[in-house]
């Protein structure tokens, strides 16, 4: 049941959370590696076979080697249970059925492969076969109707002599211009050589309409990530000759896209203009005229996935903290909203021959595969059935009115058991972007304390502050040209609303988040220090001036956030909206963490705030770097370490008897001893 709590009394709030669970365990950090998430799902053309990927994290406690999650492929035949079909160390990606459904194609880097190659496996079973390996890794790809011709995205081989072993490792920053091209090769001939089909710009993704022999490619002018975000066009290409037939100048950011079966139209979701921070508006492009029509520009939603359904378009729309599976006509008319359960959040969908499969999650489970039919939605996979043994904390929606009257939505997780008289301590968790949003699904991960924080007695609040997606273009643009203004005031107003409702103890509030959420956490520890007793900032922004000069997305920063260049009478505005400017006010103990290889928000951003607070105050501050990690931790050990540090910092400074100026704790994690103990518990069943 979804509930809007607002300024309810403490008594009515407590009553609204009562729901029965037959379970006896609490979710802890050590359970994170057991969480499996279904990834992309695809249907065969006749709708009888379903294939999907499943992410399997490495488990350091169980003795796994450090690394990213392994990704396997599962197959469902009709209504049968899922069967593990391809297991691979490292991963399986890009799964596609052949048109006749007899084979499943996928990408993988298996034993002996120098680069990611293309494989296939018969859908009735057998061994996977390598179908094609290129000189470099294969990116996006498409197959002809008979599966005899492959179209794929890849870089050309670098023929420059490698002198790095002699010590010549210098490179020119942002001048590596080996761009992705579009290639084609026959899969019928083992000796066939790939031919370059199109190389005007940097190709990132492709789609194919076999009946029209037309390819559609997303093309950026360079391989810089800034151009990927802001300057990609869609190009229609003759699959036989490589000739450019049409080019669509996408008005803003580009999301997903797909050619119609006859090759005459393109369905896509993107930004309404260059200042739209998101790609959440459904659009239709006419291949012949080159015209793009925005179908849902005024809708209070964010489109996150699309698929052609005959002449209609099936779209996954996120609306506030909920989701909807919607069938649109090519004119933008909402023909049907499918009756999916209110307690799941749909993330992606595929449709074939009237059959619909979606990936969805809920507050009770991570992402699984569901079938959607006219009168029912059925859960087809259950890779997290073990969670039924857990006494999961309650999750509800919580809406409040900001100081200027704006309605703000969020999600609240509260501990089991009796609410303390003064309310629970709170961990305010701020999403990045800010062009993102929290949906009412599974909200626990290595940097999202959700269930494991609630198990330790914390309430956790996830606000969709101004600038968030899911509520239309206008709401998402409200943060622009106002760094740390109304958007971060919304965070304080949310804390105050929870305190007024008697839910939380306003004297025991911590703030955390990554990227833009890290910026919010740094701002909360400095400019808004009086509101927070602890802060944990991850890959955050501390100096808007130096961030401009060190980030790999300066144009996006300008076009969809600041709306002004620094030199446009904007220097002081930017510095005053920077946590380092307010470091002298910092009374909030802050733990700062950052990946050493981060190019989005340079590690120097964390160094600047660390140095400013350490020199200017006596406030506890600690800076932790993660070697080999970028804008977010990907490997198991770094994720485990992060979760432990996050909770230890909150435990230290949000304890009932803690003060802001608590002495710096001895923060030796004793990881070896911890793993040893966890391993013993694992062996004896104490989980």
C-alpha cells in the first residue's frame, strides 16, 4: 500500500506502518552480495521464449576474488521456470534472438579472447559458439533477418607502435580520436573480413529494420563523454551501401531509440531542448521528412524505455515514485495503461507477438522478470527468494510542502519495532544528477543504506528534490541557475517535515549521497552544518569553479545546470555555491570518499574540501580514496569497504550520547578480522 504521510501525527504514522511479515532476520551489509538483479530482457519473435541477464555480485565473505559482478543468461520457455543457460566469468551482454528464434546471440569475453566477441547458442541447448571476433571489442550490434550478416560498432585497430614498455607513456588529453565506426561482416564465411560501412563521427548505438534494409545510428562528433550527453544525432543509413539517408538533429539529450518494422519512423525518448537535463520525453521521427514530433513534452513523467508494438509504442513511464506501462499511438495518444501491481516499479520492457516481459522491483525484492497480460501480471523469476526469510523494514512514500509551497515527494524506510519517543535517527540519502529520481522499489545497495541501516535502528529518507526527474520537464528544470539553492533547501525542509510528524529525532540527522548527492552532503556539512550531525560524501563537488575545469562534462554543466559560463559574470556566484567557500562554518563531522580514477568529478574536488575543513576548523574530517575506481565503486571489495565506513561514521556521530565534536574514532576497519569472522558465521549458518 502506498501512503502519503506529510505532516501526520506520530501516532497515525506508526499505525500506518503496521503490516504482517512472517520472517525473523534483519538485512545486514553482509547480505548485499546475495542480492541478484535481472538485467535486460528480450523475447523471441513468436513470444514463446524469454531470455534475460542476471547480475551476480562477488562475495568477499564467501571467499570470491575481488571484481565486478558476473552476469549470466537465463532462458524461460513459455510458462516454465527460468533455466541458467549461459554462465560466464565476467559477463554476458547484448542478448538478442535470431529472427527465427533458433539461436540467442550475445557478447562476452571468454577464455582466450583478447576483446569482447560475439557468440551464439542454440535456443534448444548446447554449447556456445564464437561467431565473430574483431580487432577491438564489439559494441552495439544488429543482425540481418537470416542472421548471416552482422552489423556492429567498434573502433579500428590502433596500429601505432606501443612504446610504453620503453617508458613513453605521455598522451595528449582529450585528443585520443580513435572513433567508433559502423562495420559489417558475413557470419557465413569464417574467413570474411569486416568492412567499414559508416565512419562519419563517433557511433555509439545502432538499430536495424531488416524489411527496409535500413540502419539507425546514434552519432556524436567525437568520443568525448560531453558530446555523448549533449551532441548525439540520429542517422539513417542504407545497410547495403552505408549511404546516409537522413539525419535527425535531436533537440536535447538522446535516450533510447528504435526503428519501426517498415523503417519509416523512429520512436525515441529524449530532451525537449538543449537545456533539458533529462531524456524523458517520448518522440516520433519521420524518416522521409526528417521531422521530429514531441509527443509527451507536457506530461508529468519521465520515459525510461520504449519498444514498438505494431504501429503503437510501448513505453515505461516513471511518474513520481511510481511507474506505468503505457501504450501510445504514434500521435501520442495514451491508448492504454496496463494494470501492473502498484507495489512494483517497472524499469524496462520488451514486447513480441502480444507477449510483454518487464524487469521490475519492489520494496520487498530487487529486479526480477515479470510477464504482463491483459488481466494479470506474473512474476516469472525469483532469484531473491531468500529475502522471504527476512524481516524487512517498512517503506512508504512521504510528501511534504517546501518553504515556498512546492510539493516534494520522497520515500521513507523505517525500522521494525516500536518508534522511540524522540523519533528515530535519520540518514538522509540524496540522489545524484540531479536529473535522476528514486522510485518506490528496492532501495538498498552498497551506498544506499536502506534495509541495513533500518536494521540498525535508523530511518532512511530518499527525497526527490527539485531538479529530479519523474515529474515532468518543468520540475526537472527548477534547479537550474540556482546551485545549492531551492534544491538543497528542499532537503532541509524534508528533515523538518519528518521531525514535525514525530518520525525522526532532528538532533540526530546524517546526510549522504554520491556525485550531486555528494555535493549535497558537502553542502550539508558546511553551509547547512547546523542541520546535520554527520555527513558522508561520495565523489562529490566541493568547488564549482575548479569542477568546471577538471570535469569531462563542462558543456552539460553549462547547458543543463548553471546556464552560464563561469566568465559570464558568474565567478563569485559559483564560488559562493561551493562547499569550500563555507568550510569555516563546518561543525558536521564529514567522511569524504572518492574513486581515484574518477573523470566526471575529479578526486581533487574531495581533496579541496578535506584540506579546507582540516586547516580552517577542528571538525573531524577523513578522506578515503579507492584506487582503480571511478565515478562510483564497481568492485566487490570497494563496495563492501564503502558500506562499512558509511555505517561506522553514522554510528559514531549519530549515537544518542554523541556530540558534534566527538573525538575522531580509531577507524581501522580490521577488514581481515571482519572477513574472518564473517566467514566463520557463513560456515556455521549465522547469517
